[in-house]
């Protein structure tokens, strides 16, 4: 299975989390690309068997949180993703608010089946990310 992980990172936390997630995917025996949304090719990402999109949380810390505009713009460039498994992840400092549900809704609007949502308070992958990969492998 080919998994594409893309992320938007300003100070490196989300990049580090994404790279850790890519290592987990590869350890599970899959191919995995990991790129910033600035570098990733939307057509290549959309062609993967499963997609994972990450953003840092941007807001006023306690209110109005969401993914970055660049993240949502990148999702918009992916085109139709009918039935493709997808996961979203975000790093945050205090309160993540609706960041994950906004990302999830954007992917679902393009037809993706969003079945993984992960958050971490720092530069690491969420503890339960490996479960998503295992379930994905089981259903492939
Ligand atoms: C302008 C700005 C706004 C932020 N807003 C929030 C927020 O609303 N809630 C929160 O928990 N963290 C917020 N953060 C913290 C970042 O989301 C957090 O440090 C994240 O891990 C940074 O990821 P990065 O290192 O990949 O850029 C904000 C950071 C910045 C610079």
C-alpha cells in the first residue's frame, strides 16, 4: 500500500510528527512519502492508496482554532478522493478546538473516507496512530 503524508509546519513540530508517522507506516511494511504541503504534488498525493494530512493549530489559543489556510487550500487541490481512506492530524499548544473536524470536513467534501484523527502537543506522533495503520492494512 502507498501512503502519502503531507504537513504544514512553521516551527518544526508538525514536520517531526509527520516524519515519525512515516516511520511507523514503513515499519508496518508500506511505502510512504512525507512532504510539506509547499513541496508536495497534489496529483501524486491524490494517487496514493491512503492520505494523511497534518497542520499546526492556528487561532487565538482558546478560541477560533483551525488548520492553516494553506492546509485547506492544499486539500482543495487534491480533487475527488472518492472512498479513499484518509487521516488528519494536528499539533497544538493549549487547545485544538475544531482544527481536526475542519480538516476532516474538507477531505470528506471531496469524497475521502476520513477514519483517523490524531492530535499531539508537541513534535511527536499521536500514540494511537499505529492503530490506524494496522486497521488500514487489515482492510486492504
Ligand atoms: C500565530 C499562532 C497561533 C497559534 N494558535 C494556537 C491555538 O489557537 N491553539 C493552540 O493550541 N496552539 C496554537 N498555536 C501553537 C501551535 O499550533 C503549536 O505550537 C504547533 O505545534 C506548532 O507547529 P509547528 O512547529 O509545526 O509550526 C499557535 C501558534 C502560532 C504561531
